C-alpha cells in the first residue's frame, strides 16, 4: 500500500530536479550570451572560459535547492524551517567565490581573488540569491498539501472480512513503554511526521502515519473525518452542520472536531450503524 506514494514522491522530486536543472542551464547560457553582448558593445575582449567560470554562480543553486526541498520535509518547527531558508543563501555566497578562486588557480593564468569575487557577488546577486532560496520555503506547504490530497484520493478501503484489527498500541511515556487499548482512544490527529493519540486526559506521540494506522483499526469503529483526523465513533456525542457542507463533531468530553464534507457521507453511515437509535 505504501509503494505508490513513495513512487509518486520520488517521481515528483525527479521532475523538480530536472526542471530546476533546465532553468539554471538557461541562466548559464543567458549569462554567457549577455557577457558576449557586453564585450561587443564596449569593444572589449570576450573569453568564453572566464564567462563560463563566473556563470557557475547559477550551477550552485542545483544541489542547494535539492537539499533545501529534501530537508524542509524533516524540519518541523517554524524556527528550523527559517534556518532552512537562511542557511542555503549563506552557503551559496561563501561557496561561489571559493569555487571561482579554486578553478582559476588550477586552470587559469590569473587567479581571481576570493574577497574581490565575494564583494562583487554580494553587491550584484545577493537579492537574487535570497529570492530564489525563498521559493522552496513558499512552495513547500502547497506541495505537501498536494501530496497529502493525492494520498487521500488513492487510499483504498480494505475489506473487513477475515481481518484481525489491533486491540492496543504501544506508546512511549517518558522512559516507560505503555500499552493503550484502542477502546480507550478518543481520536488520532496528524502531527507530521508523527501522529498524536488522544485519550480523555493524555496525549501520546506515535511514530506512524494516519494512513498506516487506519489499516490496523476496525473501520466500523474508527472513521476518517478529516485528512488529519480519525475519530472513535463510540466517543462521539453528536454532530451538527456548519451550513457550508462541513460539520462539527462533539465528543463525550466536549471536545469539538472538524468533519470535512469529503468524509461526511461515510461518517454519517458509520455513525448510524454505531448508534442505531440516533436520528438525523
């Protein structure tokens, strides 16, 4: 069941890498072309090797952007993601003049000074660097939501016949390992990359996804009500419409959960089966 989502993630990442590589190649060629035009305009010499050397500024984006997209998915707190936004530009600004110095020292008659290249880079390209590395920071929530939506659409209900569902979960509480019966669980909520198991008075982080947990639970008792929530029907007191297609579910302990319109029909059917005497 997990293979399609993994394959989807890898194919999407490959497409992003290729698209980024093509865009950067265009920038490299464009930079060289502009250098040629400028040399002709000012009637100065044009050296393809030097132009290509300095256009390596664009090539550094490829590994750093790939790393940025990869590590954003692992950086949970907002403060860590801000580091993921600021660190790549700093690495880029420091790496580029070093790369120019090393290559020119090895293959050119003239070595370009590190600090001179750094000063030129900061005054000319610092704004470009900040803007480009801000793109993954802005796009990642959209990409993550798109992948979650696809995962939800691809999710297939497993047959309930001849299936043994789990009766408890083993969780960590401080230095202890504790067994929680599923009947004492009120609901599960997503807390990427983990989920939170909610009891009446305690919550526990659990190292799985909602999708994997849902395959282990009895679907007649635990129902998906939102892309980030699974609820225990036996703990539901009532639900009421928000008049916009969504609903509010109130549990026995007064906790209110959101029921998305995409999951409303299935929830209502399972709720009626669990509470046959309950009227609409």
